[in-house]
């Protein structure tokens, strides 16, 4: 195995000491628990430093949670009680496609008759 550019050899008797690990986002981790969690705190993603996300991150680890990052980012995460909302207009777009204006101009949908024989046209 390689760590930080150095090769580390494990004997056959030590293989049970290795555990497969995954990286998941805080959002994906909601509702899950893990034995150990590493949580990076970086000011590069300032808008993600929110108290609710921080709480979710530090409550996922059953045995240990390790915070890696700056004190400034940690302070921001603890004191930032605002919740950022994403406005993708997904609801409105799906409603338009589902029939509330679904085949009209500007929806990206065109009318299609299911009775029409389209077998001769490539998909």
C-alpha cells in the first residue's frame, strides 16, 4: 500500500487490520453512522460552513470524529446559523413538463402523438 508517496508493506497476518474506507459528503451521510469520521474544515468552501452541516458531520462518528482544518473555519461553522437554500427552479420545471403548461412554448417539450408510427425513424 502507498501512503504519502511511501510504500508500506503489510504481512498476511496484518490484513485484517485494514478497513476499506469511503469518502461521502455531509449531505449523503445524513441518517448514517460510521465508526470513524474525518471532517475537513476549509475556508475555501465558505458557504458550506454552516452550523447544521457541522452538527451533522460531527454526529456521524460512533467512536471518533477528527476535525482537520483551520480554527477560523471551525468558528465560522459553529457561529453561522443561516441555512443556504439552492434555488434551481426544479419544481417549476417539472410541473411545466408534467402538464401544467407541459407542451407549450418555452418548455422544451414538443407535442407527440402516441398513435404515430415512428418505427422507421432512428431514435
